[in-house]
DNA sequence: CCTACTTGCTTCGAGTTCGAAGCATGCTAC
DNA sequence: GTAGCATGCTTCGAACTCGAAGCAAGTAGG
C-alpha cells in the first residue's frame, strides 16, 4: 500500500511553488506567442520541433513523441498550420501510411519573428532572479524528477469497473 | 532550438526541465482525478478551494481570484459541479448580484475520496527522488521566481486598441 | 428618482481538446 | 498467398475553453 498520509507542509509548499511558476510562465508565454506571431503554444511547439530536425521535416508520429498532446490534437494543429502555409504535409515514399510534415520558409520566418520575444519573456520572468548555481540546482533536481516520472509505473492496474480486462493501453506519451 | 538570440544551453536546459516536469505532473494528476473521482483539474481546484474556506462557501469572484481561469470557465464548471450535487449556488443576501457557492457533503466526500490518490501521485512522481535539501532548494529558487513574476511588468505597453485603453486587469495570481 | 457608471455573473459563438472509432497500408506466419 | 494483427493517421462527437457581449443589481451625483 502506498503512503497516503498527508504531505508535510514543506513538501506541499515546494509542490505548489512548482505548479504556480509553471502556470504563470505558461500563461505569459502563450500571451506572447499570440501577440507576436498569432501562434498558440502547441503550434509553436510543433514549429520549434520541426526547426530542430535536419531538413525541417518529421513524421507525425515522431512529432507526437516530442509533445504532450493527443494524436488527434496533433492532426488538428497540423491542419491549421498547413492552412496557414507554415507547414506542408505529404505521405512518405517508403511508407504510404506515414505523413511527413515539413516546415516552409514562411513557417521558419514566423518562428524567427517570435523567438526573440519568447526568449525575452523567459529571461524576464524566469531567469532574472537566478544565478548559475540556481540554474545548476534546478537542472539537477528537476532532471532527477523527470527521470523518475519516466520510469515510474503508470499507477497500476485498477481493479474497478470494467468486467473484462481491456488490454490496457500503454498509457501514453511523452518523450522529448 | 533554433535560437536566434542566446539563452545559453544551461539556462535552456533548466527551462525545459521545468516545463517538462510540470507538464508530466499535471497530466498524471489529471488522470488520477478522473479515475478516482470523475473530476477534472479545474473542478478539483474549485472543490479544494471551497474546502479551505471557513464554511465551505465562497463568492464566485473570490473563487476566481484563487484560480488560473477565465470567469466564464468558472461559471461553466460551477454549473457542472452543481449538476453533480457537489456544490450549491445561491445569491447572497446582502448583494443580489453575488453568487455564493457552497460545498455539499457529497462534495466533501468526493474530495476525501480523491485526496489519497492525489497525494500518492505527487509523492511517487515528484517527491520520491528528493531529499530535504532538494525540497528546500526548490522552494527557495522557485519562490524567488514566483516573486519576480508577480512583480514584473506585464510585457509592456501594447498600445491602444480602439477607443480608450482597457485598464489592464491584475494579471494572475493564485493562491490557496 | 433619473441618468450614468460599476460590479457580478451568465450567455454566446468560435475554436480547441480528447478518446474512440474508422480506414488504409504494412508486416508476419502459416 | 493470404489471414490476422500492427501501425499511422484522420474523423467524429462530446466536452471544455476563452473573450465579448448581455443583463441585473448596486452606487453616485445631480
């Protein structure tokens, strides 16, 4: 039986601080992206991921692996980006099922237009009060947490409802 | 990342680690709340905020101040919660405009049902790999960041829109 | 008490999200 | 080969989100 006694106040405080900072930062970034480039956060993430790739191209699946989002959401946003000419979609030659998304020049341009503001926000809100030691500490600690999350079992089999046992999907996502 | 302007790699890494951890944690919590109590994150936040209040009652406005959400979203979720009998709504006696939301016994029960799992998730994913010193470091560092965010100017004067200048709302806060 | 403004909440429409179901294509083993 | 399963993406419906507009109830000033 896992421990379910209440969290001690210090742990709780740390947890709340994390949530708080993440929420505020996310909100600010979202705002900035919309103002500077008419992008939503997911769209920005897609474009940025593409820009990282060798030729600005990636399969939908590979894109999905780097994002924290549902598959269908990705399809939707890819369609939006295509409509806006920031991206093209074409099926792969070696595998008809795969769709290759490619960053267009316009897409790259939007990204360039948006990046400075993005960096400015991150710096202003997040980095300003931090020294090198803080940065190192954050990276170390959160790095460990991240590793933990990726390895932790997905909150195990629930006895609960469903009569038969549906094959339990893998519980998804994320990588990066 | 295709950076056009710097953010040295270490800073970037720290930033990405934060986003990553926050996203993964949020996702896991969301999952847990749904499984254990059929709640969404916003609903849980509302119930938890109410549970904190003296008599389990709060005005809509006061609730809103503690959450990171739009006003209309709050109305929507309050309606959902009322439909599920976890909460009641009634207009205040002293001010007909105000709506007082009150936690019902059923609401409190759901909250109790859900809390252990919530705590278990936070502990398993977030706290496990952290020692006291780490907790203290996180709290200190993120606390400073949070203070910075709350004091930083809201990304400058985005000059006018149409007529008059809309008086800049307070910009988030959050609390609990 | 009228007019005009403010405050508190809800309604509305548009856009976005998710998970389940659908549909091809590709693969493997008999 | 070819049946049966796996893989990759899209479509679908329902739910949730936001900001703008709407509507009462309260507050001032004359």
